C-alpha cells in the first residue's frame, strides 16, 4: 500500500465510528443524487468509496430486488460501521481500492461516488479503472452533499483555480479518463457532476 493510501485509510479509520453522527442530515441529498443517475430495475451499481454506506439504501430502492448493489471502500472501519447500521442488507460490502476493482470489465451500469475524488492519490488512474468496470454508456455520479465553496468554508480554506472539482478541471480530467461530463451543479447544498462512459 502506498503512503497516500495509508494516509487515506488512517484518516477515515479515525473518523468511522462517529461519521454518521457528524452528518445526520445528508440523507435527502444522497437520495436526490441517486435519483439523478436514472437507475432502472435490475441495474448493477457500485458505490465507490462507500464509507458507512449512506447511499446503499437509495441505490437498492432504485435498482430493486433484481438489481446488484456493491459498496466498495478502502477502510475496514468504515465497512464495519456500514454493517453495524444494517446497510449490508442493501448491498454487498467489499473491501477494495477503486484503483484496482475486483470486477469484470463492463460489469456495471452505473457508479456513485460521494466525496471520493478528493481522496484519490491518482484521480485519472482511478477514474480509468472505474470506467473499465462500467459498460459503454454507463453513468458516473460524482457527488458531495455540500458544494465546493461551502466545503472550503467548513474546512477553513479558500477555493483556488486548481481545485480538482472546478468545472473546467473536472471536465478535462473526466475526458482523459474515458468519461464525457453531461451535467455539472455546484451549489451550497450539493455538488453533483454526471458523466457517461465513452466507448
């Protein structure tokens, strides 16, 4: 494991036990973002970097009993909290790095990724790996329950032009990684960028 991955794992391990208590009101924002994916009954969807699995219930509701829901995370403590909250009933929990997914090529219809991109040591490489696992025309949702400015204020930092989630930067990154960005919303109450896997 690289130092960067070790740092990410350490960061989230220390916060796993009280993660849901720190952000108790995010449920509606997650449900609305999942609705933006346009999932259908029977679809196969991955929650990449699922954390405590807050997106798993709306993902399961969207794909129904015949669909497949997988929650993958790098941090065992986060997956334990997801199971403790009963979210393992809505999807299979998988200990995995999104940079090396144990999934067949084109095996997914969609990927939901909440707060993931800022924690990727190699964003382009990870997005290419996610694209590998998604069928052509499949959808990716990059989500955060608050927008860039609100998140920066919460973290006591200023937004800079090199912010990875700034629209021109993110569009270029997605294009280089096998995706075409179809919509972009950066509001105080949420950040949501949708992209389609190119052929």
